[in-house]
C-alpha cells in the first residue's frame, strides 16, 4: 500500500521516485560488486566520445568534465591524447577509486568529484561537458531541471556538451533502472535554446556479452 505522503512522491509513470541517496547507494553497490566485464556499458575503446571530443577541441588545453564518468576509460584515452585539464564526476566513490587506481600516477592531475550531478555546484565553466549514459537516468522532471541548471552554468559560452543517451530504439532500462530515451531533436529540445545542436552520431554499443544497444550522441554548442 502506498500512503498519502508516498503518493505525493509518485512520478506519472507510477514508479516511486528515486532520491539522491537511493541513487548513490544503487551505483555504489553496482561498482562494489561488479567488475568491468559484468556491466553493460563497459567499453575498451571509448568511442564515439573520444573522436567527438578530439574533433571539437583541437586545443589540448581544453577543460573537460566527464559527468557520470564512473570507471570509464575515457579519462585514460583523453590523457593519452594529450588533454590534461580533466575532471570526472560520479555518484560512486568506488567507481572513481577504481579509475584512479587503474590510471596510476597519470591520474594525479585529474580532479575526481564524488557527487550527484543534480546537486553539485560547478565551480568553473568547462570547455567540454561529456556525459555518456548518466543524463538518461533522470526520468523525473525536477532532476532533469536540476541537471540542466548545472549544465548551463558549467559550460562556457562557445563551449560544447557531448551527450550520449539510449536512442529511441535503445533499451528502456539499464542497471535495473528506467531510462528516458532520446533522439537528437528531443534531447536538444529538452536541453533548451541556450545550446545549439551541431552534430549527431548514432552508435551501436556492444556489451561485454555481445548484446547490441542503440545509443545516440549529440554535440551541442553553448550560445
Ligand atoms: C551507465 S553508467 C555509465 C558510466 C560511464 N559514463 C561510462 O560510459 O562508462 C552511469 C553512470 O552514471 C553515474 N550516475 C548516475 N546518476 C548520476 C547522477 N545523478 N550524478 C552523478 N553520476 C550519476 C553512475 O554512478 C554511473 O557511473
């Protein structure tokens, strides 16, 4: 039975809304209990993210943040490509610790932030904001609005957002959680007129166990 107080928390889908603390404990448990080959999103070669970032930031001094970066190998690849102003933000300290340990001394220059992207306060405006498969977990309007507020403050005018989500024909859930699926047009509308959609890349991700997932990557320029 759902009581009256709980009913007020119910999103239109009828699911109980996830609080920031539920989210944190979900993801912390995932990274504490599963290895890289046991999570669907894992990638040895972080494409198309790396190629998109290299194409919009020929200047290796670009300040880049990977939001919901988890234990992704994107930060390793960016360091290898010559970028050096890197920040990785994720809810899960376990994910960040595993990336930091893997990278070793080269990771000393990376800023690691354990926080929720809907709560964190950006202290600078980045040249590039990258998000692969974190934004799409925000299925509640209030969470999306909080994230988009940080996105607007966290990207400088003329800077870029590279956002990868499940595409309209992608999975409806990931890691047992519902996701919001987008095409570039709906993502661009959701983000709002302060960002202009300048490129879109469909991507078929192959999970470690050989399943294929349909993603879309959008590149948006902050006006
Ligand atoms: C599907 S994984 C993708 C990880 C990474 N981007 C990659 O491509 O390997 C989703 C990641 O988003 C993080 N995440 C989910 N919601 C978040 C939030 N509100 N704030 C910060 N990180 C979040 C999770 O901890 C997890 O690492």
